[in-house]
């Protein structure tokens, strides 16, 4: 629904780049702002995840989208288990 799943741009034997798109753009914009704050300042685990991807050679936006996807997974798990956000465990 948010549109952060990678979409391929392949054609036959040619492999293109992966891009995100579709979904609700306003949610994706808000999620990217949250991910920027989490990846650069607030959440230690997400910050470490972002830094690991950057040190592995990923581009900044690719690493940021990975953090966005990780946030969605965390939020879905919280909703599924009917828990509240706890920064120490997330």
C-alpha cells in the first residue's frame, strides 16, 4: 500500500535497475521522513542497519528505502501482536 517494494525494470536478457513506486505517495513521503530521523538520529538499531548498508556500498536512498521497509515490518508486527512501540526493543 505504501509503494516501497522494489519493482524491476527487466526486459528479456537485459537487467535494469530496481525502483520503488505505486501505492500512496503521501504515506511514502511521511515514512521517508520518519526513516530519515530513525536512520540518522533516534533509533540505535535502525541507525546501525542504515550504516551497515552504507558501508556495504549501498546508495543513500537505497539504504533509506530499506529502513522504510524495516519500519513497515516492525509496525505490522506491533499491530499483529497488539503491542505498543518500545524504542529499546524495536
